């Protein structure tokens, strides 16, 4: 499952123009799903994301 997901992300990232999204995808590809998902589940991450959000 993870291998197929990585292949899909690798294909998808080629069509992404937004830097934050591209950076997130590159992070998943480099560090793996487990590491990134664990980071996203922490309350500190959610607060940091809200505080640094810019429209």
C-alpha cells in the first residue's frame, strides 16, 4: 500500500505549483508516512499551523 501511495505522490508532485503543498509531499516522500503522520497528530503542530497561517 505504501509503495503505491508513494508512486501516486511522485506523479502528483510534478503537477503542483504551490510551494507549501510541494514541501509537504516532499516531506512524506523523504521521511515516510509514519513520521509525517505522527507529526501531524501532535497538538503542537496544529497550534503552530494556525499561528503561522497566512492567507
